[in-house]
């Protein structure tokens, strides 16, 4: 036994010579409710109740509002269900038929279905609010917090949390039902109670398997809220996080629940004693003597109301315990496996790495729009431009109306195109007996109808594009990404105008095919490809009116943004960067080479060979200049590969080039020409998306070809360990 340090060093003043004093016990910072180290059961139990004490109103006010709304809805549904059921009950001497029993069950569903919906919504609201407050406030020590602010932070996560919880419950019950199914099948097939009994023995292993699956999906809700993942991705990540420790997770998660249940039993027991005092004298004695007391509804109203209120209050008080336990166990697991403690320490403002997620002191992200100022050009306090205010409700209405116009325009345009095509075919080969006048009438009617459809279709596209700008997610502070597995999209602001135009992705988009093109912007297409890895975020232009469709936007000032972007690059799971010669893009690429594992870098090549060669030359000069100016141990700059040419270019005659104004448009190319990826040895490889390599001229073939080339890259990126 050593006495000169180590984990078994003696305690103070000679006490506890054999008491373990672990090295991290005193060094771990504690900015909030728990220390930023691996947590034990005592830390988690204390953290849950300290969070409840510090953020009582922020946690319970949203839940209380949901409960009041649910009680109002269920009161009406219960009254209607009671009236229906009482009208369907058989009278004296009547038997209960199967049809009447089905009618009674349907009448009861008038109350049961809304009740289940209210329970699911209340659970989702509680989980979203509790985990948001815990992860972004309680653990980091950020105070104070109002109920309005807590709801504003949690509201974007409620729908995904609801979907995740419903899907998780269905999976667990589905597993249990699979083990119960043999009993039902045996009972129906053999008509034997013995066979049913043997089948029911399978419920024992079924309960164990369902418990195991539930334990592996335990972190799905925290992952959905804190990392912003969709339900399926959240459950996959939860399954990976809880590998080998699901039993510990469920065991510790039960502790706050047991304490909460004991406290609520005291509340309901006390309410029962109070309610018993309002009962008539002799009521309890008559019940104990086996006699049925005759009481009116008025007599029972007050005791029943007291008991119901106590039960509701107890349920409300106990509701946040489970999601808070989930959140702390998730943080503990990420600290143990992914070094989340270092990131939380940086976000809490320690001196270790305070530049990781700095919050610069500039005006609010979305200052109030002043109608007397021109959008995007005015200047507010601190030199920050005024921007238009997002209206998600208006945006969703615009998107809905736009899709309606697209559908109407598609129907009208395709009809006109078919009339026009039929007129030409009939006039050309005479397959159908049309008069010349009839043929020309069909031609004359088809062309204007098709043009009207195209115009209506284009108006729908513009309305959808504008509506999407109202619904793009805006990140109030990049510090909220500390838990998220995100893809950082970097590009020059000058590219936004081109990247935000809806366009066709097909080289041979003719006839009615134009109506069935997705018409996504290039940025939206990019976001769709990387969405399976994580949330795609980007820095928006400070002076833009509304955020452009695609990645979630956060805003930084024109000056002093480099420290924030460097922190975002360090913590990003993947950095997708568009090649360009702008000074900001060059700095971002050199910074990524300096601080990032290059396996996480994807260079997007939207430019042609000349622009790509200019980017390579500018990067070399910028990297040499920064390394000479800043010094330090900079890694060697990887040599980017050459731009691959088209495999089967189509030659074009000179007179066709002259007719097109000197432009050779015969070799159509994808907007995204290719990507540059890096392996573990920092060796780059250029993956070219070559349209001339397509062996089919079907409209969807180019998309499938690009998807086949992209999928292996995305699989490798998704399999990388969580970046911290």
C-alpha cells in the first residue's frame, strides 16, 4: 500500500488511510449540477433533484399548461363517452350481445384515444423541456431561466421527441407481442387451454428481451433533443451508446423514480386522509362490515375531487424525473466514451479551450424588422443590419399553396403536352383519322394549355422557395451544438445566389419530364445527402433578408468570426467545404487542414477545371503565408489531385459553338462536378461525377449513378467516432 500519492493515498490529517482518492475527484470542474467527469449513481440522483430545485418553474410550467389543456379536452370526451356508453348498456333482463359490446368499446374509444394522445404529448413535452434545460442550462451552470425561455428552446424538439418515443414504445411492445403470439395461435388452432398455457411460458423470455431492447433504446430521447437527430438515427445511436451497459442504465434510472414514487405516495395518502374526513359518519364502518352504502353524487364530489387533484399533482411532480435521469445518464455515457467532459468544460467558459464555442457580444441574431429600412441594407445598433423576421406559419402556408399550384400546373401542363404531341403524331403519320383542321386545332389547343401549366407550375416553385426561407432553422447560439453530431457546411457567400436557385438535375429534361423533376436547390440537394450523418449547419450572411433554403443557419459578425468557425471545425463530425478562391474560404480550408482529422473533410467541387486549379494555387499560397506568420507545428499541406476530365466527351463542331455565342454546351455536366475525400494517411482522392459515363438516357439514371458513388463515402463518414 503506497502512502506517497496515487489512488490509495491517505486522507487528510491521517484519517482514512485506505480510502480511495481518485485523481479526478478534486480536479473535475463543476459549473452546474454535476461534476464534468464520469458520474456515479449518487451524482445522478443529486443532479436530478438539484435541477428540479433550481429550475422548478421552467420545468413544470409547460407541463402544467399541457395538463390543463388535456383535462379540458378529456372532460368533454369523457362526458360524450359516458353518454354513449349509458345509452348502449342493456336494460334489466337483457343480455349483452357481441354487436352491442363492440359498440360500447367504440364509444369508450372516444375517451381512451384522446387520453392516450394527451399522455403521449405530455410525455414528449416533459422530455423535451427537461432534457433541454438539463443539457443547455443545468449542467453548464447557466442561470437564470424563465418558463417562456425553456419552452422556446424545447419547442423545436417536441415533434421529433414524440415520434421517437412512440416508435420506441411500439418496438418494445412489438417484441413482447412476438413472444405472446404463439399462445394466441396455439389456442386458436388447437382449441386447448393446455396449449395456451405452454405458449404463455414464452412471455417470460419475451419480457426479458423486451427489457433488453428498452434498455438499448434508453438514450433515444436525449439523442433526439440534444443532438438533433431524427428518430431512426437517434435509436441507432442509442443502441450503439448503450452497448454492454444497459443493465446499469436501467438500474440507475430506477433510483429517482423510486424516490419520486415514495414522495408522491405521501401526497396521495395525505389527500386520501383529508378526503375521508368529508365522508358521512359510519361510511367506513359500513364498508368494513360488508354493507353497500348509499351515497349521492353530491356527497362523493368533494372527496373524489380531492383524490383526483392529488393524483394529478403527484403525477406532474414525478413526470420530469425520468427524462432528467435519461439526460444525466446520456451525459455520463458520452463523458466515458467520447470525452464530452472536455467540450462541456469549454462551453462552460473554462480557460482550457474557451475559444471552442465563444459567444461574441454582438446584437441579437434576428433584430426587429423596421419597415422604414430597406431589407438587408439598413444598419441597426452596433452596425448590424436589419433583417426580415421569420414567420414559420406563413412559410408553411406558402409551401402548401405552392405545392397545390405545382400539382395543378403539372396536370394542366402534361395535358397540354400530350395534346400537342398527339396532334403532331397524327398529322405526321395519319394513324388516326383526323381532318387537317382537327389536327391543327389540337396543336393550337395543346401549346397554350402547356404554357399555362408551365406558368402555374413556376409560380408554385417560387412560392415554395419563399416559404422554405421562413421555415429554415436558425441557430440562436452555436454553443447549442455542443452535444450535436453535425455537418458543417462552409462556402463563400458569393456562391449563395447560385446555390439557392431551384433547378433541374437532369441533362435531358424535355417534355413532361420537367414537371416531375424535384427542383431542389443545390444546397438542399447537398443537405439531403448529408442529413443521414447529422444536422447540417452553416454560417449565414449577416445582411441577408431571410435564410436561404437548405442548411440550418447561425449568424456571426463580419469581423472576429475566425475563432468561432475554428471551434465549429474542431467539433464537427464532417466538414463539407465548397472549393473557391475567396479569402474566407481559403482561411477555412487551411484551418481545417491544421486542426481537423482530414478523414472528416469533404471538398465539394462545383467549379470547373480552371476554378479548381486556381483554388489549389491560392490554397498553397495561403497555407505558406499563415504557417510563416503564426508558426507552430503545422502539418504538411496535402497535394490535391488533378481535375479528372470527362470519360467520353462529345465533340462539337465550330459552327454550333458560334451559334451558341461561343459556348460549348454539348457536354452537360452535373452542378456538383465531384468531391475530394481523404483517407487515414491524409491522401486525397478526387471522385468525379461523370455524366458521360451513363449508359442510359433515362431521366433518373444520373441521380442513381451519383448516389452509387456517394453512398460509400457517406457510410465511411457516418462510421467515424463521435467528434468531441
